[in-house]
């Protein structure tokens, strides 16, 4: 009898098909087809290089198995299989036939059970903890269109969001789906397939962008959606998207994302922390709550970081949202005549409010933007929690399990 082993898997429900893990893996163990991104059990050496680069935590999944799931089986998964109960199966195993063939050589049944328990504990001790959706969130549709079967959208508009004097070219792109069904929720992403082929002659992989409009469309009742895209120097897809003209057609995939979602609860308070284009999902959150709960006040807090007001997407429209509806704090790191401020500094300016939200069962915390912001926010949250007599690590894990703490950085 072969020994049970730990297998690295990717959650197909949470994975947003950004392919960052595949590009990061040093041994080529991560592969994809039109449906899923998977890990080759024969190639994976558990280096864990893929764990920190995943924006959703979908890659931090493990199962103890007698026989590893094959690539073919993983490509067909719509959700992760349940963990097999090894405790019950091993208890009925003859220790004479088990000895020398399982995790520890020449061990009895009790030692074998302990080894299995240790392996299971190791399999479920992920670095970041698994994200879950808010309990009241609508059920998302995921992976409806893939690279082998993309949807075609028509460009309705392409508008510059940042000041002409800014060297940051951030665009608001509106895509019309016509009669094509494309159900998307706030907080989800879509992929855009840039035309052409890579150096190996293969079609370019989709690049992921967060949807910045609410579920009922950029304009209520219309089957369209919007994206917030920053032009990156040398960026293949960002330049393609930022140069799109009205009337152009683009191929898209998705929608993706099953956890970074909006609670359907008028009493929920949203603490939204972002930088740059990380504001995209929060624009959708804000518009949805304004449409769904008219007159709702004191239910959203936005902490938004940028270099200057000129570089901040949606600065004008945000200013028009009443402070009583959306409390806004801007952190500018390159504003002339002012000290550098980052989003974590704004958190530290309001320790009592943040600590109260940490303990409020109706509060939901969202962090989105550049990965460089993560450490500073984490340290600020830890310090604020400590000042309130709270253990941030334990509290953060509880919030995650309850679907009230979400991080998507890139």
C-alpha cells in the first residue's frame, strides 16, 4: 500500500486565471487549459514561490491523498474535492501490512495515525488563510467564457481619468456586451485577450482587470461594464486597452472571483483601502450601494492612496459623493509642500474608529492595489489592534473565515 501524500491544488472557484503563479513557478509545475490552472503533482517540489504572488489565495490549497489527482482530473474540477477522512480508514488497517509501507517505516497504527494527523495539519496551514465570500453576498458566476470560448465586447467609450498634467495615464473603459449574457458582480474581474502571439507562437494569455461598475451596468439596466486601466510602459495589454477606440471589438474572458464580493446587507459597514487602480472594485461597491440603498448614510469608509490628486482616478466623481455616504480619506505621497502620506498613515490617524470596525460583526474590510501597500497596512492594523488589546493575527483569521476580510493585491 502506498503512503498518503500531500498534494498542492488550486481552488478553481476562487482562482481568477491571472496566470501569475504559472509564470512564477521555477520548475514549470503549474499549467493551464481553457478551464483551469492546475499543479502537476509529479513536478511540484513544494518550493512555495507561487504562494505570495497569488492575489486571491486560491493557490494556497492542499489535500492529503492516497493517489494524487491527475492533471486531467484537475482540469475537469469545478470545485475542490473534500478532504478524505484518513483517520477512519487507517483505524481499520492491519498494522502488520501497514508497517514499512506508510509515512513512517516500521510504525504501529497509533504512530501512523499521528503521522497522518501531522500531514493533514501541515496541509491546512496555509501562509495567508483562505478567503471566503461575505455570507450575504450574491452567488457569482465564474469562468463562463475562457480563452477557447471568449466573449466579444464592443468598446462604448475610452476616457482619461487622471489629470492631463499627470504622467500616469489611467483610463475608464466601457464595454458593451449587447445581447450576450455576461453576469458580473462588484469585485469580480474579467480577462482581456490582447491580439497576436507570444514569442513561442502561442496566443497571448488574458490579462485580468477588476470591474469598476455595478452588477446592473455602468448605466442602470444596460448590459455593459467598465474597467479602470493604467497604461504601463512596455505593457502589452495595458497599452492595447488604453488605445482602444469607440467601436473597437475586444475578446474577453470571465467573469472571475468568488470571494472579493459585496455583502447584500444595508447594515454592513465597508472599510475600503486602496491605491491607484485598486479603486476599481470600490467604485462598483459604492455605486451599487447608492442604487440599492438610497439615503443610506455612514456605511462606507474609503482610504485612497496616490502620489498627488492629479494621479488619483475618479477624484472628481468621488468628491461629489456626500461625505455622509462615503467617508473619504486621501493619502498623497508626492504632494508639493506636504509631508508624504500613505494609506497606513491614514489608518493610524483614526485608531479608535478602525479598532471599533475590527470588532463590529457588521464590518467588512477590503484591501486592493499594489502589493507594496500590503506590509504597511498589515503593520498598521496590527498596531491599532494591539492598542485596543486585540490579537490582530487571530482576529484577522476570524474575519477571513467569516467572509469579512479580503485582500487582492498585484
